[in-house]
């Protein structure tokens, strides 16, 4: 009787070569864009102590969403749910040795115990990128330009994706202006952050329940509908001018409803969304006044964003923007005619590899039709044949698997001919 | 009072940009070599159920070394200590859809709860590479050729590193020949695997304690000293011939003491070692008769090896074979003269990035000497200056930070000139 195949863990993904090629393609786009702006790659551990997240992350993230477990010595360890606490720890530990401003990016796995659903998985990958040690809004403009340039490099257009921007200081001032007290403001900001996830009446009720007067609710709603509110903020005025100079303004719009959940943002905040509204936020980030003080460092401002791999790939897939990945399209399959010629097939494979040619050597002297079928299924570009006749004449037959043409070439001309055909 | 900086988890590593660049360099060497032989990248989850490892891994690995914890639903989950069980699960799940032979490779993080020491960390990276669906020794030759080609690509010489080869069937036959029963053989093989980790008398005692006669101990020791034992194995004879044809024989030697700990190896086994004997094994692998039956698939032979990132990097470091990684060596630093010229500095940065030039934009109008010092510390290649004079003349000053020469070029000639200087 056949046993059942053991299952994978819920919310994790298997990356078969086809999916892996797409993930690798995405990483290369991330790397190109990050490097274009002079950012350096770094990485932290996947495991951190629970103390680190207690000091730095929002409560929901650690208590409700992190995978936490005791190690064999009893210490509580978490699988990283986000990278910022690790970044803060690493910067704090080397604060006197590092050259500021720091431009750092990273890509790696993260874990959150969420209900698996469209656009969410429990094990996911995330791009993190931060500019640290700059107080001014120039830093915010640069990170938004990084995001916009990334979208452009993927082939996304401004009518397909927009980076929505707001400013925490502006919102604090505006909430103050309509008479919402400093104590109430964090709760109001959290509600604004969720306004698109609740029916309008429920949201109104929730606002009134916080203690706002009906008058204040109206003012708040007017404020959230005011697309010109940014003109009240010198920072946002400067930011939009700089985004113009950086050539990315077409990808950016103002939205007073953008707040971002994390408590540590203090200035510009932003989120990228697809324009159909079909998907969750693609990426999100903002300006923080102080990255490292909570973990033991000296105050340090900066700006950063994080992008998961799931939503962006769903969007690119929907828009047909992921190019077909063919790993064998530059490969040569070397066939094996019989046992007597196997050694010369091996030597030929080694000779081509020495010259940097990707060679798949058929592992045994099987029927040639089977070997050719295998080459076709892999999508190899060329197949080589060395039978007894070729050995006697010191030649090789090259078959072009795209055009189906074949030719016989002298062994000493093989490398050059193969390279020409692959070029 | 200054708080203490929160510590990282014991046995984990922080990858600051300099270390990360080395890790990235190693990955690229792994990718190049894997692709040269036609292998496709894949990856599995970092989390798997404990059932998977119970079915596939050796007992020591799961019970003593894996990080195991219950998830929020109570299911026992392990952080992967090795990739082979995941590979088996993935292949079994798609066994009817995949094109065999499969050539797959992977690089990613793994976790083992080991005492942190030289050459070991609790969180490490591993290269896994497998050729699946081939019975013959040709598959073994190919994987050994992959390892040898990888060493060659790193600049390692055969007098610095050797791949030591043995064969499980040969050892079974030889143990049988000297009268060691089938039941005793697994225990004897495990002792051979540890012969270099115990003093000779202790090892002898352990062998006798298993129930071997003093005579058999002598025969066993003679056998383990016999470097020509491979001539008793048709598989090893064929293997060495093929390694010759593949051009990698100089990196391979026979060693009757090579066994490998894992129970699922059934034929060729191999380990790579540095010739000074300073470090642990660099990589290890072997031939298995059946990858997927334990997890619910149909029998499938193959061969594979795994290499951790720690030992190979220690060895390369010791031999001075890791090239200096300079991330900014192709970068242009665009300085900001004052607030009035900041927008034109930004436009210039954007224009160069549009042409694929890596640009670090100084974030504010700071003292030029400070901006230049920053460029030097990053190791940038060029610095650009656009002050009021340059704006008036529509020019840019380019300073070569290597030669300290500077020149003024018309704005419209900038891109071409910068590209020439960087080429």
C-alpha cells in the first residue's frame, strides 16, 4: 500500500525550480535598484531574543504574531517577524565604528503566525531598506525614489501602482486643530489606519466611542477627504519638490489616510498600492526619529521601508510582468552514444565547461531518442552527438534544438562553434 | 545612564556589509558552478513538521540537534537541520510531473543546536546539490566533479583540498570478508566514521567491546590502512576512470575511512578536507538507493552533497583566497553645494541612475570637505560638484577619487564621460 506523502507546514511554500527562478528574478531586481542608489547588503540572524522585540516592536507583532519558543537552555527565542529590531541592534552595537549616513538593504525570510490567505503566508520573504543618520526630508525623498525606481524597473506604470504619502507631524497638528487631545490621538490614528477595513458606520461609531464629538467626527472626515492637506506641511511641500527633481513624482500621491501601524514613525509615512485596489499594500515605510535608543544606542534618525514578496508577485503575475524563466536556454546537452564513447562525451563536457559553457551531460548510454526528448523537455539549446563515426573522424555533431538543423564540426572547432551558436 | 545593548542569540551571526559581501561572493561561486553543470535552483520552507524528520533524518540530528517547538495549534515543528527530507517530500509530491533525472541545487539557512565553536554555528548556511533518478556511478562522478570544479573556481589547488572517496558496498563486503556479521556492521561503520576523533587505544577498546575478536580488529585496521582497497570495487574503478575523463581526478583520492554518518547512503560516499587537517570536513555526500520511499513516494536513487558556509570560508580566509569586496568601487558620489543647487544635484543623480550608474547622493548641503571625506570612506570612484558657477555655465566638475584629478565637463557630456571613467 502507498503511504501518504508527508505534508508541509501550513502557510509555508515549496519553491520548485520554476517558482524559485521567479523569486531569484525578483531578488535581482531588488539588488539592482538598491545598488543603483548606493545601498549595501547586510543580514541579521533569523533568531533573536524576545527581549529585542519587547524593546522595539509593536505589541501585536510579538505577542500575537511571532513564533516564540524556548531554546534548550530555556531562553525565549523568536523567529524574526520583522527586521527593524535587528537593524537597530546591529547599528547600536557598532555605532562608533560605522560611517554615517548608512545605506543598507536586506532580503530574507520572516515568519508571522497569521491566518494563511491571499497575499499572506506564515513564512515569507521581505526586502528591507533603510537610510540611517539623516534628519531631513531628503532621506524620505530618496527612499520613495528607490521604491518608484524599483516599480519602473519591473515595468510597472504610475497608473498601475502609486506610492501614497502622508506625514505624522501634519496629522498630529491637524488632529490637535480639531480639538482632539494628545492622549486620544494615538487611538484616533490607529482607527484612521483601519478606515478602509471597516464599514463606514462601524468606523464612525468606533470614533465616537473614543469620546469624539459628532462635530469632531465631521471635521475628521473632512480632513481625511482633503487631498490638498499636504500644503499645510512644509515637510511635505519640500518632499514633493524633491520627488519632482528625482524624476519620480508621477509615482507618488498624497493621501491623508496613510498612517502606518508602527508606533516608531515620526514624520513622513508611505505605502504603495496597486490602483485596482485588488491587493493589500505592496510596501510600507516611513521616517523615524530614533532607531537605536530603545535597544541601548545613541539617538539616530532615519527612514526605511519593507516589502514582502507575496503581494508584489501576485500583482506582477496579474499584470503579466514576470518574464518566462528558462534556466536551460543557454545549455548544451551532451548525449552518450554507448559505453565505449562515454569517456569522450565526458571529456567533451568538461572541455566546454572549462570555457564557461553550461553543459548537461546525459548520465548513461540510453536510446538517443530518449536523450533528445529529455533535452527538449529541459529546453536545452543544443545537443551534441559523438558516436563511433565521429570518434573515427574526430568530429562532433551539433544539433540546434530550436531550428532542428544539425552540422558536423571538427573536434578542435567545437568550443568556438558552440559559443557562436549560443551567443 | 546608558542601557546595555541587547545581545544576539548565541551561535547566530550578524552580517554587516563587509561580511555580507563575502557571503554573496560565495553564493555566486556556488551558483556559477551549479549552473555550469545544468543544475536548477530550488528551495523548501525553513519550517517542517517533526514527522518529516522522524521519517527521514538520523535520530541524533532530530532528537539531539534540531530546534523543535509547538506552533500555536500545538503541532510540533522543527527549524530545518538539513535539506534532504524536504527534498524528498517535494520530489515525492510531484513525482509524476517532474522530468528525471533531476538536477537541483539550493542555498539557505539551517539550524542545529550545537555547542558554538570554530567551524560550527547554530544558524548556518548550506549548499545542497543533488542528481536524482540515476542508478549508475556516472551520477557520483558528476557530483564529485561539481565539488572539484567549485574548488577550482575558488582558486583552491589539489594540494590544498582533496575529495576523499569510499564505497559503502565495498565496506560491507570487506567487513563480511573478515567475519563481521550483518548485525554488527552498522555499529562498526559508525566507529570507523569516528576513528579520527578518538585516541587509538580508546577506539580499539570500543571495537573489541562490540564483540570483535583481536584478530578481526587487526584485519579491520589493515583494511583501513589499505589505500588500494578501491581496486576491489568495480564501482570505484569505474568512478575513478570517469573522474579522469571529467578532468578532476587530481582533486580526488581514495580513503577507506570515509563512511559518512547518515544511514541512507548505499554506494559511493565522499568528504572534502583541507590538506593541513586544520579544519572539519568542508562538504560531504554520497549515493542513496532511495530518496523518497520513506516519505511516501516511489523508490528513486540519486546522489548529493551538502556544504556549510562556515568551514569553507575559514579555509579560504586562511589561504587568502577571498577577494576584497568593494561595494562602492563603481559608485559616483553626487555632492550638494547648497540648498539652491540641491534640486539640480538630485536631477543629475536621477539622470545618471537612468543610465545604470550607481549614484550615492549626499543627503544635505554639508561642508564639501565632509562630503568628500564621506566619499573616501565609502570608497566611491568619482565625486561630482555642481556649484553656482557650474549652474551658470551648465557644467559639472568630476573628481576622480583614485587619481585626485578633476575636470569640468558640459552637462550634456556628463553621462558619457562618467561611463568612460568608470569603465
